[in-house]
C-alpha cells in the first residue's frame, strides 16, 4: 500500500467521527460532546446549517446521529455464493415468513389500537364522570380542581415518560416514519423503548385532554412493531432462528415498516383501504406492486381484529367503552342530495379550507420551533412546559362552554379534535350536522396534510356514504391546490424543521445547471483489492464514511480498475475474523470458506460490530487482508458529466446509499468520487455554490 | 472515419429492417413481406419464437411492428439549452396544460361512457322489446328469428368494423394498454381509428348480446382519448400551438395515458377511486406520487360528468334508459351480519373462486389461441366466426330459460355477465340475493384478474356497503393466492400470447447466474463524434437500431471515450437539416443556432421523419456532420460484470430503452454493447443459454 490516504469531508450522512485519530472511547466522548454542544446551543438545527453537521437531526425531541439505509442489492462473491446455494425450501421459508410477519404486524397493531381506545375511554371516562358528578352537585370549583388536577397529572406522567425514557417518541411520529422509509436511519426512531413510550404516552396524553391526532401515534406504533419483528432475531438474547436470517437486510425491513404504517392508519380510523393508500401516498418513498398486496393483507387483519374486539365490547365487558366503537368521531352525515349551488359552496369551502390549512401549517411551524428551543434546555423544562399547556387547555376546555354556550360548532372540530365530546361530556354542543361539517373537515385536512386520495378514502370509510365521494374529492383537490401555493404539507414542514435529510422524488431546478462532479467534494479514501490492515483501520478511524471504493492495481489487474465498493460494516466483520496474511496475496477462497453470508447480513438497528469491538494487535497492523469477497462488484455508477438533476433522480429512484462518479475519459484514476444522500441536500449544494438562486 | 462498422443483431425491439442494403421502397416491400409471412404462417406468434422475430407482436387481432418508448431524460446540448432558456411562464403553461388535459380526458371518457350506455340500452332495449312482444303473442319462432337476426346483424357489423378499419381494436384492450404503459409502442394500439372502432364496435357487440366486460373497452377508450390529446398538435393539419410543444415526449404521454386508463375504469363502474387503484395496481408499470393526484382528479371529473348525465336521464329524456343508472348490475346486497361460520364459508368460497378463476384463465388461453389461428386467415373468416358465435349465443340465451326455468342463478353471473337481465327481459331469474352472490363474484374475479385492492374498491363502490369490506378483502386475498399457484392473471396471459415484450418488475432467478456482458450479442455499430454522412446513412439503412453509441477519438479527445448515445429519430432530423461540412470539424454551435429543441421532440406515434423522406445527394455522402449537439451525453451505464438480474431491475425501474454496458478495465474500447428491452426477454436469454433451466 503506497497510495496516500486522504480524508473526505462528505462521504456519508454519518460522519461525526471524522476529525483526527481517535480511538473508540475518544470517539464516544467526542460524540457526546457534539451532541451536548448541539443541545446547549440555542438553535442548533433550526438555523441554516452547513453541510458538515447534517449527520445529526432531531428525532422526536432529541438530537440523534443519523445514517442512511442500504437498499442496494449488494453483489459480492459471498452473497452470490449464498444465493446460488439457496434451495426452493429456503425461498418457501422466506415467503411464508414474510406473510406471517404481515399477519403479526396486523394483529399487533390491531391489539394496540384496541388497547389504546379502551385505556383512553376508561381513564378519560373516569375523569369526566368525576367532574360532571361534582358539577351536578354545583361544586364548580372542586370540579375544576379535579378536572385540571387529573389533566395535569396525566400530562406530567406522559411528559416524564417521554423525556426520560424515549425522547424519540415525542411528536406525531409520522415525519420520523416517513424519513425512515425514505432511507434515514437513527436507532431511536423505531426502538422498542420508543414503542413503549408511544403507546403509554399517547394514552396518557389523550386522556389528559390534549388534542392529539390518533393517526400519528398509531402509524409510529405500527412501524415500531414492524421493526421489532424485522430485527431478524437477536444473538444477545439467543433469539436466533435459521428462518429469520433472510430478514437481516434493509429492503425487507422497509417493506415491513411500510406495512406497519398502513396498519397504524387502519387501526386509527378502522379504515383498511385508507391505510393502504396512506402508506402509498404519504409514508412510503419506494413502492412496488407486491407491497400493495401485502399492506392490504395487513390492514385486512387489523380490520378483522378490531371488529372482533368491538363485538366483544358491545357485551359491556370493556368498562366505560362507548357505543361508537373505535371510530371516536361518528361523522355520519345526512343523506346527501346536492345540486349546482351546493357545488359552488363546496368550491368556496375548498378554498377556505386550503387557506386555513396553510395558515395552520404556518403556526405549527412557528410553535414547533419555539417548543424545540425550550425542549433543548433539558427534561425538567420539557415537563414544566407540558404542565403549563395542560393547565391552559384545562381552563379553556372547562371554561369555553360557559362563555359561549350555543355557538355553532366550528366545522373543523368534528374531525380535528377527536377527543372533544366523548363519553357524555359537552353534550351542549349542538352542531348543525349533515353535509358541510364533513366537507369542511375534509377541506381543512386537505389543506393541512395535502394527502388527497388517502384522506378521501379514510373519510369514506368513516362515513360509509359513497354518494358524497365526488364532493369530497372536489373539496380535497381544491383545498390542496390552494394550500400548495402557500407552503408545504405539515409533515414535510416538520421533516425540514427536524433536519431529517429527506430525498425528494424530483430534482430542484438549479440542479440542472450543475453536473455530478460539481458536488463531489474532497479527496477520496480508496483501498486496494488486497489491503494492509493498518490502512483500513486508519481509514475507519479517521473518517465516518460507510462506503469505500476499492481499486485493483497491477499485479491484480492490467491497469487500475474500479473493483467496487466495500461497506464499513462488512469491513468490521472481516477484520474481526482476523483472516490476515503476511503477504500481499489473494486469499479470497479461504475467506469464502470461513465466513457465511449471514455473518455479513445487516444487523438490527443499533446493533452490529463497532470499531471499538476490534482488538487488532500491533504486529497485525502490518499484515494484509483480501477484500475481494466482500466487495460489491457492481455499484451504480454515473459519468462525471451527468447533470446533477439526472443523478439525483437516479439516486432517489434506486434508493441508493452510495453512487460512484466515474471519469468520462480513460487514463485517469477510475473513480472521481462518491455521492451520498447528503450531497443532494439543497443546503449542501447551495453552500458550495452560493451564487445560485434556488428560486429561479 | 476509419473504424469499420458492423451490424448488431440485437439492438432494439424494432429491427425488422436489418438485412443487407435496402432503400426506402425496398424496406417497405420487405416489411410487408415479413408481416405477410407471419400472417400466412399458421402459428406465427403462438409457438415459441426465437429472439430475432420479437420485434413484432399481435396488437388487437393483427400483427404489428413494435418499438420501445423513450422514457429516459435525454441530456444533449440542444435540450439543455432549451431547459436553461425556459422561463416561469413556460413552466406555468406546462402545468396548466397538464391539468387541462386531465380535465379533458375525464370529460371525454365520461361522455363516451355515457354514450355507450345510452346506445346499448336503446339498441338492446329495442331488440328485446321486439322479441318479447312477439313472444307475448305466442309467435315463438318469429320471436327467435327476430332475436337471432338482430344479434347476427349487430355482431356482423361490429366484426366488419373491427376487421376492415382497426384490427387493433379487437379484444379487451387492457393487455395492449398495459403493454403501452410498460414501454411497448405500436402506432395502432392507441390510434384514432382504434378509438372509433372501439366505441362503436363495443356498442354493437354488447347490443348483440355478447358477454363483453365493460372495463376492457372503456380502459382502451380512455387511453385512446388521452393519446389523441397527448399528440402535441399536428403540423399536417396546422393544429400546432406553442403550448403543446412540451407534450411531445413519451414521459408526459405515459402520464396522460395512465389517467386515461383510470378514467376508463371509473366510467365503466362509476368507481372513481377504483379507477385510480386499477391504474396503480394493474395498468401502470411506473408510478409517481404526482400521478396519484392527477389520476384522482381525472376520475373525479368522470364521476361528476356521469352523475350530471344520470340526473338528466332520470327525467326520461334518454329513450329506453333504465332506472339503474350507469351501474348495469345492481349488486345491492342485504345488510350483512356475519359470524365465525360465515367466515369459514368465505374462506371456502375464496378457494373455489381461485380454482374456478384459474380454470377460466386456462380456457381463455386455449380459446384465444384457437381464435387467433382463425383470425390470421383473413377478414372474411373473422366475420364468419363472429356470426357463428353470435348464432350460438342467441340460441343459448333464448333457449336456456326454457330448459331450466328456476335454477338458482350462478353466483358468478351477477358480475361477469353484465348484459344479461337488462331492460325487462329474463325476469324469471329469481336469484337468492344477498351476501354470497357478491362474495362469489369477487372470489371468481380475484381468481381471474388477480387484482385485489382495486377490485375490492370497485365492488365497494358498486355496493356502497362498507361493512362487507373485511369479507371482500379476505375472499379476494384467498382466491388470488390459490389461483396464483396455478397460472398467471388473465391479462398477463394475453400479453404473453400476443407476444408483447412486457418487462416484469422482478428478475427471473436464472438471471442471477448471468452477467450483463453475457446477453450482449454481436458487434456494435458506433459513430464518431463528427461522422461522415454516408456512414450514418449506411448504418440507418442496414440496421433497425434506434440508438447508436458515439465514441470520441483523437483529435476530439485524448483517448477514445464514450461520448454518449444518439437516437435514430434525432439523426434523421439532423440529416434532413443538411448541416454538413466538407471537413471533419466541430460545427456544433452552428447546429445549435439552426435547430430548436422542438425540432427534435418526439413526434406523435406513427409520425416523424422516415428514412425514405431523406434526400441525400451522392456528393453529400462524403461530407461530415457534427453529432455532438444531439448526443445524450449521460446515458445510463452498467459495468459488464453486473449480474443480469441487477441490470434487469435497473432497466425496468428507470424505464430505459437503451442501457450501455461498459468494460470493467481501461484500455479497451469504451463500450461493450447496448442492452435493450429485447435482451431481457426470457425467450432471448434462454435461446442463448439453452442449458439453463428456468424453473430451477
């Protein structure tokens, strides 16, 4: 190894460790310093960041390091050998298990959805009965104290759970799931602790009277359940099973989490088809025909589970379980007969809904930015904030019916405030039902979420009235169109605030003026086909890159040629195996014998071998290791002169983590650089080329 | 130009002209000979073909030459210059026009759907009234003669329309639309004459009492309307408009035709959401989030148009228009209350439906193969065949109620035989309604079409009963799973019979054992960056290739390098412009001045400059032309050692027409070959490697 290694500044999303020579503990210390620095800073992620810090983002309420997921089909000798040796029985195992997991996701999400409702209805029901009993005895002050006390207690419990156990569970959860399905990985997004806090936190929060949408927590819960199942067993807890090994890759996990997201919506609204469409329209970034079929199965299971439990509960065995079933808001509209003037009214309603929705999104943006400044000050302040808000909402919800007893119910309320009006309280709200309340709700939601088809189906499944369909479609189309002129959908906005590096499906116009070569920054770290252990270790320590190009040189090839790309995780497994040789010779066959493909399978999130786990002796640093068996020999490549727009679309369509940029002419080194998710982020590109006007 | 040019056997789907030196007229003669040869042969496309003939397929009832569509973003200097010069107003024009077209497609398809129903109900109503009047006078023989006479007359008219005007309109049409959206182009698939015959032919055919599904003709009609709008004007008829120029590319046309297919289903079943899902699940091969939104708009328009017309017709101004509205089969089920034993019954029904569906598909396959042998014998035989079948069905439908007056209606009938039982005839069928008829129909259709989600939604929109949803989902899932074990869906089967080169989304297992280099056949035809006119003309005449790699050599570059790919259609435009130079020099700037991007825009199907249109003089053959402005400088490339499976998935995901295979090592010519749709067809690969067992 005579080639000098240099450090590249921009290889992958995850490169917080790329400064100087650090050993494992130093890295840990450095990492915690980085995140402390971010926490202590007033606006770490809310101000426009330079590219070098985009390897962290807010997940839930805390700052986390983030990585990209590996969706590429990795073709190395070891995996090829594994494919060739697979028999029909193993393919059958794989298919059967995939369906079994879809079934389990459906069952699990259905159960959680049912549990949440039972718990909320019992806790909130107890609270409201207590309050109304005191009120009927004219003890108004005591009633308010009981009401507010319950609310504050419940809210504080929820906030404490969230702050101390899993900050990743804070917030809606949909932006995080959306980012995960776009290829952004952070261990905490879908961790078991997140699942636990999400379930109990949302039960407590909703019981405390917070206006919390059901769909966010349920989508996040469904995704967490799917992720838990998709871990491919655990060696630590001896939960390994031969069948599970096929699930240790990001592609299968992505499919399962898509099913989980669909199941979440299905459980929240008892809308199985709406769930499928939500997954397609809003959650998933990559879609295959097979997925339609699988998500459909999962949501059908959810629907059947929920139906079974509701039938059980109608016998009165579920405590304070309302008659309305799991549909918390019964939006049964009057039979719709509408004419031309109605359509004009609907158009007007759509425009109003679009404007209101975009204003709502604007305020959500502002409020979240303010919240996150407070959140960064520490857990105690978070809880205090929650208690304050809880007291305020208690006053409002207790006081409001007194101030204006008979105002017409705002049209939005029937859907966006699902917890209001349950279990017999506030029966004084006499809303003029029928047609326009639903359409107003649809219009507002269309303006906020900007999902048309799935919202339409969800509303359809809630109302069970197909005659309304054309009107709902019309109002949703108009409100989305109007609102799109002002700002983005609420989930996209939150993604941006949180700094999650989301890849858009389209390229920005200014990307047409640049070529792929323009955004490749810094010199490249490459390996030889047979590389010295010390060099590899040095590169792993000094950079945070997750992919390294391998270049074969004479005597292994006639001229320097791009052999492929190796992943950091595979290098770590190989190094741990210590299959070193004293001389620079090809020992690939030996490696193929000693390792199985399973050893290199992607570990569950947060697991896998770390750099600190390696124990390489000084004399081993001088030895060589043959990388050929683990090189992905056919990485996706683009020529350096391809426009950045075309490269970005390719990168996104294929769901890549690394894309090699190759030179146009021969006689130069066979690779120009590597593009990652990070290099396509507008902040990065506009940082490199500040003269570009992104609005032009 | 000192490099020898060779002829490649396998460049593109369209290469029927690749034998020897032919001029324009000779090519025409040769082409007609080829298709005659195929017509006169007993089984031209039904026997397993070798790859060299897969450039033709059966479209409708006739054999047609087929090409691939260009979905790639072509980046040449001319187009880049055009992009850069586009202003906001032009982007606004483009967006506005796209929505306007979506509106027009919806309006057009809705109108046609309404017209079809009015026409069928009036013609068939007249026929049935005549028959039943005669029957009520006990003139049974006269009644039969009138009934059969009407049927035969109508059927013969339909057959004649189809045989003499547009054979492409024969059959369901869904397989052809599916193939088009997969990237297979034949002028006749969506031609205006096809549209005309499809509308009137299906009206006559349905009136003649044939059991014709509505969805096929309506999907084909919708797609034809979309294609007509997407032509980007016509210079011949002076229908050019500056705004339309942006639609002269295959990507925008694909989007519009997807909208058309969705509109077709929406109009056939008055199921707007079902239409969107049909387009997603069954019709489209490539899907983007934006398309969901656009197809949804189109089907909403269809729904509103149909509703308006139905309201108009309820006033009695539409002749013999039934009360049932456009839903020809009123499958209103009894209110469903189901328990555990019912679910067992449903599972049983699903299995039965799956088995029956796959048996049906088996017979469809056999019948179609027999039909197409007869069809190839000429138009007169086609018409005779139709008349015979019409007589037979007349006898059956007239005689059947006499033989068994009170047999329970077969469960399938309620959906699969939409024309039976209309306008007051056969009222003696007293089917036990309720729940299981619908579920049986769903089960059978699931077994036949293998679409789950869209069928579910369509049935839902027909029945307007959401409580049935879980059961319908269950039965569809089971019947699809069962039927998938036996054979493919009916549309996929027809695609295969017709020889349409459909690209599957997944790779076949044996493709993992091959690499990209293995299927590249024959030496390659390449051009220099500045090429002699004679060489280009020779290559265009002697091959049918649609893409040619261009290699720059010294003095234009330091070493030979792959400059990109030029398309045949662009070469023809450039040659027609006669921008030749005496010396081998770069004249690109001059060309950029003389041509606009619009000149190279893809012409509507069947149009565009042909080789015969060129008029190159002998002295011009020695001159040079600079190809650089029209070279797609960043074609998608894969390394020769990439597995064929990975290459196939890449090819399909990106919707490519040409994929360049580049050598792994430097010092060799910069391109190994070009892969096209054709090279990924199982017939081609298994022809090259007969020892591979595709079932392993």
